[in-house]
C-alpha cells in the first residue's frame, strides 16, 4: 500500500492511524521561526466518527487506507443489513447498522447514497444531501397560515423528524437537507 | 488545471493594502534615518540554520541558493561600515507552505548599531503598534511565559519533566528527542494560543536556541540567548537578536549547525565563511530583527490566510 508524507496531507486524504482508517480533516503546517517544523493534523476516524488531533514531525508518513467512496442505490433493509447496489455493475453490498448509523433515518429505496468502502466492505453511508420524503405524521395544518414563521415537528416516511411550517399536512411530500435536517420546501409534483 | 488558476488569490483591495503597508514601513525608517539596502537573493552560500532549508538552483554551471533571509549580506554591509540599514524584499524557504507560510515570502529585516535587544524591542513595538493600531503590548521573558501557562521553568526543568508536560498537553505520533523539540511543541501548540489579541514580546530564550544571538547570564544567573520574538494575536511576526559579533563563536555555531544537520540527515550545504571574515574584521555591536511582512498584512487588514495577501502563492506562481 502507498504511503503519504506530511507535505501531501490534505483534507479528504484517507490514511491508517493506530490501525483504523481515517480521513484527514485539516493539516496545519506549524513552524516556529527558529524551531522545528510539525504538522498538526485533525483526522476523523471513519469507524467511530470521532475526530482526533495528532501532531507529526514534518516528513513523517502514514500508510494510505484502502478506502473509497462509491455512489450506490439503496435497495432495502432485511432487518439486519441494509442492501445497496452499484448502478453500473449491479454489484450488491450489505452494510451493517453500525456502518449506516444516523443515515438510516434518511434512506429511501432507490435513492443514490455515497458508500465508503474499507477493504471492500461498507464502512459508512452518507445519504444524498437532499431527499424528498412523505410526511406520515404531524399535527393538523393551520389553514391560511402560510406567511407566519411558526413550525411544528413532522415525522417522515423514513422515520426522521424535522421541523416544518404549520400549514403542511400528512401525506404531503417535502424536500429536506439531510446535513442539517432543515425543511427546504414542498416537493414539486412530477 | 482549474479555469480560475490564472487569477490572483488575493483581492485587488488586499494588493492595495500591501502597497500602502510597504509605503508605511519605508516612511517609518526614512524618518529614523535607517537606510534601505539590497542584498543578493541568489547566493553561492546557503543557510546553516538546522531547521531552515534553502532552495537550490543552478547558475553559471554552479549550484546556487535562494536566500532564506538577508541576514548574512546585511551583516557584511554592517562590517563594511554602512550603518543602520534595512532590507524589504523576498526570502525563500524550502517546504514551508500552509495557512501562514509560503515558500516565497516578503521579509523586513533591520539593524541598529550600538543598540541591544531591549532597545530594538521598543522600536519593534512602535512599528507594530502603528501598523496594527493597538497599544495593547505585553512583554515577558520566555521563562515567565512558561511559568505563567505551564508552571514549568524551561531553563531548569529536567528532560523527563518536559516530556511529560508535552504528553499532558498534546497527542504526538512520535516521542520527542530533545529539549528544544519539547519547547518548540509547547510554544507552537500551547503558548502561542495563550497570548492575547495585542502585541506580545517574548525575550531571553534558552541558550540552546541562541541561533546568532549573544548568550549572557540573566538576573538569576541562567545563561540565556539575548533573542526575542514578537507576536500579535498569537501569530509569530518577528525574531530579533542582540547580535553575536565574535567571529570565533560564529564559526563554532556554524560548525555546530552542520553537526546537527549531519546527525539528523539534513542536507549539508556550504555556509557563508565570508560572514566569519567580516566578523573577524569587526562588525559593530548591534541588534537586528526580521519580520514577516505577509503575516503583518494579514493581521493589519484582517485576513485569515496568507494566500489572501499574496497575489500568486506558489500553487499559482
């Protein structure tokens, strides 16, 4: 496996640290004018999601992690595993509940997700930035209240709960940003 | 190549602010009778500094080096009798790149004959307060800073105490080897961040970090380097010395630098023996300081990265 020296460290680079695959979040070159150079690095452990801060001597290197991101279509959940398919090869992968994590509440069949593979197996799942989902439960809508700023919680078909404007009703479909759980608007009728 | 790669990374506004800053610096020195002078950027000699790498190139069939600072040339001019002088121009350092570093950068360096480091610290403060429009100035010794923040005396602490202090403060991928490495880690990771928004001057560095400064005993009888650093908002801006003028000691320091480079498998390049000759001839007692102009502009105009004050940083140069 290749390795990377500190001067190649940059955001998004996948490396092995303490036996776990990590993604570099930030690399700060630190050097007192008359002193030694260091790389002060923030890394996200791709298994746990935790962010570590670690300082390296300038010129040290880390082994590359066999990690890659693939776009895949979400197929179904069999109760134990979540199943995804690569759209071109039709190759299927199953991801554990741990790997899916918080993404589970956004997963709608046929949506295209980003699957992070580590040594060929799903390590993490990132839902699309924007999803269109049906409201399955919310308090009754307040008619005529389209202009006011108030919100109420609404449960969506996948289980996520988001804040929506008061006028929305059960059965309507809405567009949501999965990174912030923010309501973006009513989904347009196709 | 991205479509925008031809564009400067600094705004036109930032480039105007740069021009104004350079003019302000030149006015400051002309009012004080300090002479602007040029020294070679392309040199036959490299730096000996153990932690700075020269960029090498070819000229007339020989290896040549881009100056990492104007120090050697300016000191030879001082020995030749030029008197108080400054350089405002480019310096180059291999591998230094990041939010606060670019391999090619602008440096201001000046010398005051007959002054010591304390007098020069006062002048650095005047320049910085004028440019940064602040009168918040704090001055403390290297020892005071370590005692205040870490309850540790950097001169007398044992190696084991230093190593365990580093281990408490940060996570490393390696075990520190030397006192200086521990001290550098604590300074850059912990102490710089403890400094306030205004100007901070740190003086009386450990003797083993003397570089080209005189080493004298402080009031407690500890040998300290008469060297200082100026920071603003925790960002290192300037490094100054009460300059070493003893040619034999200068030669010993060059040789010590080379030995360090050899031990740490760093490139070995020719040092400037002409400086040793100049000192032997007699360089006036003086104090000198080098200041990073790009960083000064970042602070003065409120930019958070060096790319925003340099038209074409190396990635686009």
